[in-house]
C-alpha cells in the first residue's frame, strides 16, 4: 500500500500548536483587543424616539 502522508509526530505537533497559540495570545494582548468579543443583546422596554430636528443645522 502506498503511503500518502508521513507519520504524525504527536509531540512535535503539540509543541507547534502550543507555540502558535502562545504567540497569538501575546500578539492579541499587544493589539489591545480581543478577537472574540461576546456581547449580550441589550433589550429595553423603552421606546426609541427619533430626532425631528433640522439635520442640516446639526452637521
């Protein structure tokens, strides 16, 4: 049978994954923002009123 893929070195794969994640977390901290921003929806029972002013004067 023909081998299409090389054997997987699980230790090296684990070390590579750990290195990638460590660098990602460090770069994410340097950037100062999280790529996973989970926010809950804001549900209020207050009605929204629209502004009826002159938009040309507000600019």
